[in-house]
């Protein structure tokens, strides 16, 4: 048994049994992946994957039992490397954050500026993606932490922590009729074309749920992945916008008005997630605490210990 064989098994599971993708991820050939899997199966005396001809189609019962052990073994190998790196050079390395455009553009600049002053030798990388891709990046070890509003709480194989709560606002030109309404209603908003987020982004489900509960059909004429695009099309006269409150800046958006909608749409919780059983570099703890002051090193460490003991994997601060 060797690490290459274990990595082949893990990636095969992560890549949904597509050996072409597995070979690309591990920078080797498809026959080499098949051979590594077969050699491990022969050593263990059980088949880990079901097959249809030469194609892998799923896990066997043994594979389902053994796969979490493979994950733990590879995680501990990565933890060993992390611990050594932290011992040898505590303030240098790389930190990869998977997050959405809204978080990267509006919530993280202050954090990054403070972090860079404290850790100038740490290379920061942002992977901006949709919520499910953020989950996958953390799950597969492509990112050290994930930050998003959607999806992280549902990923029960990750440790998920609440960071802060935010609400949507309606944005419109200053002379728009809605700007003269003291307290907006959903029917007020539905009278005008709406520009807002794609269905899986930035709390969009709460927008849809509010209209559905009120039996009001909104006229959504355009959806986008990020707030800047939404504001651009509001400026172009395409309609009013519904965006995250954090995405409105009174200085840069002085040609628009932000109208309170906190009473119309449910609040949203931005969460941060890490892998179960992970050994974090010291500077990762610092980054997390800069982003959410309640998430101290002691808090994270306690959650990791509780998770190892089999406690709940979603945490409240």
C-alpha cells in the first residue's frame, strides 16, 4: 500500500469515477490509475469500485466503508506536512480561499490588507466560484477555507461556522418612484423590472421565497453573478436591483439609492468552512479571526476536537 494508490482511490471517488479526470488531476495516465486501484484492491483482498466492463460505476459496499479511512490517512499525511512547515517557517507559505465575488469584492479587502501587513511572506490566492464549487474546493483540498452564504451549512462533511448576518437592499436611481416610498412592500417592488442574482448566488433563495409566500410574481428581467453587474444595469435603466447590503457603497454608488428591504427578505448568514480533521497553519487561524472575530483559534480547535469525537459538524458562535 502506498500514497499513490490511496490518492488514486480518493480522486476516483471525488471525480465521480471518471478516470480521465482522475488522471488529469494526478498528472498521470488513465492506465496508471487503473493499475494503482487494482493493486490496492488485490492487496486488501476486496474490490472498492463496481465496474461495467472497464468503466468504474460506483463504490462497492467495502469501498463505502473503506473510503473514509482513505480520506483520513491522506488527511493525516497532509497534516504532517503542515505541522512541519509551520515549525520550520511559521510566517511563510500559501493560503487559498474559495469564495464568491461578493465576498471577495466587499467583505474581504479589509481582512486582506490587515493580513498582508502581519504576514507579508504568505501568498494569498482567491478562487472565486459558485457556492457548490466552493464546497468542492474545500472538500478536495484545493482551498484551505471556504467563505459563502449558500451551501456551506448543508455540506455536513465540512466544519461550518457562522461569521456575520446581512440583508438585501433595493437599489434604484435617486429619482425613481420607489425612492419616495417610506416602507417598501413586495408589491411595490414587483411593479418594476428587477435585476438580481442568479438562483444559487448571494441569498437569492430568500428573495424567491419571499415573493412566493406573498403570492406576488416579480418581473425579473436579468440575473447576474455579482453585484457590480447588477448595479451597472440599474444605471443603464434596465430596472431596479436587489443586492446584498454590503455591496452598496455610498461613495462609489452615490448615483444610486439603497432602499431598506430587511423587512421583506429573510436575513442571510455568511459562513466559513474547513475540512474535517485538518491541521491548519498558524496564519490561517489569524486570517479567520480577522474575518470573524468570534472564530478564535481556541474556538476552531475546540470544534475540530469535538468533531473528531463525533459531535455536530455545524457550529454556532
